[in-house]
C-alpha cells in the first residue's frame, strides 16, 4: 500500500488492473478431486515424494486381553527403558557394536548423624563380703575402728591388723590368714595371734612351714610371746629342714616325732627364759604353738602336724568336718590314738613332775603336752590348722562349720575370698582369728 495522494508506480498499476479486470472469465470449480483423502495424499506427495506403486501394508489386529485376567496386568506394565548405546546420542544412527551406556549415580545423601549414645557405666565386680552366722550380726562392727596405742619404744613391735598369704606346691594349695578380733578392733588393742609361713630349700626337697601362735587375752605379754615362738620355731626348722624333709618323704614317723619334740621343747624353754629376763611369771609369757610341715614333692602326700597349747586341727573329707584333736589324757600320760579313718595319732607327753624343793611349797605347773600327727592326705581333703579364736567357734557353732564346708567344697578360694571366709562373724566369739588351710588336688 502507498500513502494517500502518492502516485503509484507503473508496474504496480498494471498488476492491480490484471487482478481486478472485469473482462476476464471466471475460473469456476477445479477439475481435480477435492476430498480430505485427496488433500492428505497431496501433502504426503509433497513431503515424501510420489510413489506410484505404494500399497498399504496389511493391518494386524491384536486382540486386547481381558482386564480382569493376570495377563492383562503384565500387558499393562510399562515397557522397560531403552538402553542407549555408548558413544552416540539417542538421535544418531548406530555405528559399530553398541555397548550399554552407564551413567554415574547421583551421590547418596549421607544419613543424619546419630545422637551420641549414653555412656553405660559397667557395674563394678562383686567384692567379697564379710557375713555373719545367725539371725543378727554381732555387737561389734566388722571393720577396724581404732588403732593400737604406741610410743617411741613400741615401733618395732607394731603388728598389722591383718596378715594374708598363700602358695601352691606339688598337689596342694595353701591359704593362710590372721585377723584382729572384733573386740580388739573396737578397743584399739593389737592383734595377739602370730602367723608364720616360710619355705626352706628348693626343688622337690623344699619344706614349707606354717606356724600359728596365740596366747590368752589376759596374758600381758602374750602378743610378744607369740611372735617370739613363731620366730624361734622357724629358725629351728630352717636349720634342720634337710633332715626333716628326708624323714617326711621316707615316712620315718618315729624320727620325726622325736626330732620335732626336741625343737618344740627348746622353743618353750626359750620362752620361759625370756619371761625370767623380763621378771615375769612363766605363765605371763607363754603361748600356744601349732605347726604344719608340708613337702614340696608332688609324690609326697604326708602332712605333719606338731605343737603345744590350745588351738584346733580339722579335716574336711567328703563334706564332713573331722576334729583331729583328741581328748588329752591326764598329765604325765602317753597317748597313741587313731582318727575315725584309722590315721595314726601319736602323742608323746613325757611329763615328769619334780618334787617340791621345800616343804609346803606348791609344785610347778605341768608343761603343755606335745602333740604330733603324721597322716597321708587323700585327693579332695582340706586340712585346717587354726588358733583358739577360730577353733572355738568351729566346735561351738555347727552353722559356721557347715558354711565353711559349703564354701570350700569346690576347691581353694582366692586370697580375698579366703580372708572373708575366715572372718565369718559369730555372736559370742570376738577374739583374733588365725587359720591355715591346705587343699589337696
């Protein structure tokens, strides 16, 4: 189009006259077919080119499955994704052998951090507990309350509240303990009992000595006398350990009885001499002394006991305690008895009472009878050597003996457990407790 008033060009004026020439005849309808199919064919020929011999392929009719059948579910499943060959884009023609194209998986989102677990404090291991026999515990506390009073001249004589020891040789296991009594712990008095465990020699000929000494509570110097008795009998056995070891392994009981009797008499004589040096009566500086001799030879099961004074010797066999201390005969007698199992028990008293040097004077008190025993242990036996503080409740309280038999039936306990066993408290028995037990494998 042109602006109003503008003169058109000559060629444009000619085109308009031809378009609107009224003298030109009307073209009318075309002779070609003008249906929808004709138009589709015309367009197809223009796009793909004419194809005179083209024919429509036969159409395969595929029946649809019943939607209610399982086959319809499989037919309705979406087709699996097409694997794209590696090395080309999806719109490029394949060239060469194709390989599956793999793609890196997106990085997994790390899980949120777990909250810190609450630290679980492990329960402490069970500790040995000092129990008691009976419905109620004794009056005194089970733990020490007061320390003994001491001065500058008493430092060398101080003794600890508790002594604990143990060993294993040959076929036996040894446990030994000495504990201050409940009464002495409460009153701040020292322990009066003394305990000695020692080994002399080496190898199979070695000899183990266990000595237990304790005096009466009313004896003023009983504590010192007990310590001296253990020290002196230990020195005497140490000097003769080679001969004693041979006698035990060879079973020479007569030589053992006479030799140990002499060593015990010398120890008691030194106690009397020490009492005279201190200006004391012999009874004020005396103590009971009981000893065990054990060979380290695994082939030797002979156990030798000897000593003087109060105390106890018990044996646990087949779950039953046997008291191996016989009733003492009158002073001056000689006893040779047997235990319930036929073990030989030899007691050589050999006590002679001298006449009074002056008329009307009282004769001296008779000496303590000497006790000796050598027996062969059986597998499973438990031999208990103890002072009077443990021997008295063992004889007077059957519940205590039964409880120890139950605890010791399974074998030797550890040192802490053995210490707790020896401290089983019983009403009416508050003296020091000292005992050495030997378990036979």
